[in-house]
C-alpha cells in the first residue's frame, strides 16, 4: 500500500509540471501574433511591444497573394527582417533621423495570404536619441515594395 501512495504523489506532482512544460513548448513552436485582425484585402505592419533591446511588430497579410521579405527565421529568435528603415522624430533630439539596416539577402521569407508573423527589430542609437518622440519602421519587401508600421514611442 505504501508504494501505491508514493506513485499517486509523484503523479500529482509531475502531471501539472508536464502540462505546463507542454504548454510552454507549444507557445514557442506555434508562430503567433497578438492584436486585432486586419480587414480582408489589406496588409498591415503594426507595433506590438518591446523588450530591453528589441521592438516587436505584427505583419498581417490579409491580401490574396503572398508577400516576400528578406531576413532570418529561427526557432528561438522568430523572424528578424534584414531590410528595414527606422525613422524617428522628436524626443531628446530635435532632428528627424533614419537608420537603414544592412541589406543582406539572407533568404526569402514567404508570408502567405491570411498569415500573421511576429517580427523583431533591434533598438539602435537613433531610437535612443528619440525617447519621448515617435518612430516608425519601414519594411522593404523582396519585390522592392515597402510597408510602413504605425508610429510608436521608442
């Protein structure tokens, strides 16, 4: 009888831990993006938050065709676009400044119709000089098109 209770105790302890671990792994594997859904026929690129060193955006392709961008996609890092322009104004600096990311062809990332991606853009010296102002990011596509984000406070 003692072994039966030990087994139940282990199950009661390990089962919740296992469920939490599976849920966390699923959250990392499944690419998701929070925020309102874009109306049909539109492509939007929206600011979605920040960390100490990065800004997060949601690219929502509700058009009828795929779009392509340059960048890297990794398990831990998500999608980091390689062709962006960060433009900022106001805040600490009175100047309007723009910072281009290096244009490197790191491969194409396809964003299918009805697909949403979370993109990560690194903070830089331009955003630091414009704290209290506003910035936006322009995402350059492989076909030389461009999508601008909404404005956000750096």
